C-alpha cells in the first residue's frame, strides 16, 4: 500500500508540474526584436532608420510597433495566439521601399535593411542645393580662474639674541642658542585661492632664521608659515596672487561624420544650445537645433547614450547634397 501511495503521489506531482509548464507557456509572451538599417554596400552608410512602422502577422492576427532612434524594434506577441505559426514581418517608412521578411518565434536578432527610394528630384536631373563646410557649435558651463588681487603681508618673530639655549627649547638647529617660534596664517576669503605664494626674510638677522614650514606654500585657500629665529627680531614678507574661479560659457566647435546623404555627431551631456553652421547654397547660415530638431534641409533624430551623451543623426532632404 505504501508503494502504491508513493507512486500515486509521484504521478500527481509530475502531472502538476507539466500542467504548470503548459499554463505558463500558454500565457507567456514572446519577443521579436531587431533593428532596421538603410541598405548600402558601404557598412558606414547602413544607418539606423527611426520611426519605421513594423507589422507582424500570423495570417489571422497582427501586432504593430515602431523603431526608436537607434532603429530598434521590439514586438511582444502572446505565445498562445502565435505559437507554431509562421510569422511575416513588414517594414514601412516614407522614402524607402516596403520590406517583407519571415520570422521565427524567438531566439533571433533580426536585421532588416530597407532600400531607399531614388530621390525624384535628383532622378529628374534637377539642381540640388550644395551643403558644405558643416560645423557643430555648442556651449558648456565651465570655470575660468581669474586674478582678483594680491597680498603683501609682513610679520615679525621677536627674540632676544645672543642667549645660550641651555637645553631650554626652542633652540637654534645646533642647540646652541635660545630661539623663538613665530609665524602667520592668512585666509584668502570665501571662494578664493592663493597662487604663487612666496615667503622671504626682509629685515633683521635673516642668517639666523629658518622657515620651518610654508617656505613655498602650495596653491590653496590659506597660507600658513612657521619660522624659527635664534637671534634678534627678524621681519618676514608673504606675497601671493589671489584668484577666484568664475563660471563662464565656453564655446565649442566640432565636425560631423558625413557618409553619403547622412551625417552623425555626438555631444557631451553638458552641451547646451547646439546649432549647425553650414554653407548652404553659397551662404553661411546658423541653424539652431531646438528640441524639435527641425531643419529645412535635413531630418534629424536624437539618441541619448551612456553617460547621457547625445548622438545626433541627420539625413538630407530631397533637393540637397553634401559637398
């Protein structure tokens, strides 16, 4: 009886596991993912095509999506409705020939290459406006170190000279004479720094003094000098320039990579106010790149990558040609 009960329990467990697996398969989804590129024999010109309409069909049902700025598409299909059926994919985009291809259920990364429709204006032999000497201009917030003043401060280190130390520190470096310690600490002020600081003995028996610390103060918000004197009173001078970091807009210029009728360029996350400067039909014109990325002569997309860097892709509109 025990064996029969154990066998029944095992059989029930197997049936339960199989049922759970089948239910999960029936209610899970499958993902079809891939990218859409421009068809070209030169790999450098196989640029991503954004906003491509992607339609998947199994003969009875359809699912739709669009590619993002990187040309990627992701269609999530219900496993129950699409399992074990052939799936056809259709890609549509204005300016490109419609592309159809067959897809499996999963386990593939699809790369769809769409062939551009020949430019009707160019095909008719019409004159194209030349776009040349293209530059990218933008600004970045940065700081510039400005000299806002200087200091010249004196201090004295009093000491009775010609007195034996008698093992009563502080003493001269050789332990022979009674010495005194003195110095000064100077603050540059809020948000300011000292640069090129120097310390000198300018009066008194300088030969019987030693700058223990701060002889060549490093750049920083304060200066600290400590001096040993084992003769009569000596006078020291501290001089330095005072600087402040000022926020400024630095103008940067870059150049795009141009292949055929497309150009790409990247800007750092800190870039502000990007614009495109170009010679358009013999005239130097500045085209601000606002949030809508609207240009009269090119269609542009923006993709934000790692570190929030910005990748711009622009393709010429009919009637224009890079030179």
